[in-house]
C-alpha cells in the first residue's frame, strides 16, 4: 500500500493500468484490492507531523474511492505518456485484520451496563442485541455456516466503530459494504493445502521430483498439518512454516542420495512421533527423526 514506501496512492491505479495492458477503458472497470488497510488507521498517540501512512493516505484515497479521473503516467520507456483512468466504476476491495476492533464493538454493546439486571460483558452477544440488529447472514439467524451458531463481534460492526478504530468519517462513508470473515477451519486449510493450482502439497511434490524422489502425504498427515495451523493461530500463511519444518531434513538428504526414490509423510511424522519414511526400490532405507 502506498504511504509506507513513499509512493503516491495513484500507484494502485498504475498497477491496474499495467494489468490492463495500458488500456484505459479496461482499467476503468477493473478491481483494486488493497490489503492491510487497517494499518492506515489514525493513531491517537501519533503527531500529525509524523502521520505519513495514516490519515494522510486516507485523505488521498477519498477522491479515488468516490470517483475521479486520474492521470497516470507511463513510467516505462523514454516518453512518459499520460493515461486518463476514470475510477467511478472501479471496484475497490479493502481488507485487514483489524486487531482490537472486536473489543471496541463489545464495549459499545455493554456501555452503561450497571445494576443487578445489566448485561455482562461475558454474556453471549445475542443477549446484548435485539433480533433486528442481527445481520441476516449470521449463523445464529440462519442456523448454517461454519461458525457453530456463535455470533462474532465483527458481525455487529457499525461505521462508528471503524471511526473509533482510527478511520476518518469521510473515508468510511465511501465504503458502502462492510463484511466480516470467519477464521479458516481445519477443513478450509486442508483445501488450501491440496486444491489450488499451486497448492503447497503440489509444490513440495514438484520440488522432490526434481531430485528424482516421489513425495506423498497421507490424508491424516495433511489434516494434522491443518490442525497445527489452527492451534497456532497462524492461518493459511502458517502452513508453509509447518511443512518446511516437517520436510527440512528430507529436503537436505534426498538431493544428495541417488538411492532414495520415494518419500512418505504420515501423521506420526508430522507429530514427531515417527521418522520420515524413505524408500528405494520398494524397501525402506532410512528413518529420519523430524522435529516439530
């Protein structure tokens, strides 16, 4: 995101223009995804003179979000030809972790809770709000979803909560739709490991295939990797770290051995209860202790 590295906010339009092969008409109906937008929240302790990536960037994004014509220079080649891109019909998707926002929402719901009949902060959120305040897509209303019927504080987010988090009202007013996402479950992480075109399992299989070794994972092993990622709270990004730890020693030993032709990773290997199974011509040749 611009602001941290000294770039202008128009750099996101320039990247969209590059993806559209410098076709302004195609770029004007594109999609721009800005991650970690919560890092632009204004800090109450930061001075305005040092706010290089907070309110200043929010102010710069206002016109682009509302819809304007941006002159984007072509930064490659000799002559810098300017391209005019209309941002009115561009779909902007902003995302972030928003750590601490759930506490702001909980405090708003339990504000003024004193006396014998007051709602406690430890009480379920469904008891703090009326049915009309619940979102129609919440698990407690629809009875479905993977949330197990539990209502998250983020499901009850209001524009005032985002303003309290550190965004200016003008910025929030240009975001008509606010949605919260549930944490990935073990089943979701298992799909991340196996289903995408560049899934981690396929990447490691291709990596060992370069050394002439066929690598295979059992389904319980992959489920255990997903379970570890959930327990550590690292999500999908933590899957690679776990896989690297499990396959560290085989990745060093297999390329230097001409006899190893098959590598099997089981659940016991992931749990460090067994060694990685290395086979050559159908026979197991060595056990490797894997630490996790």
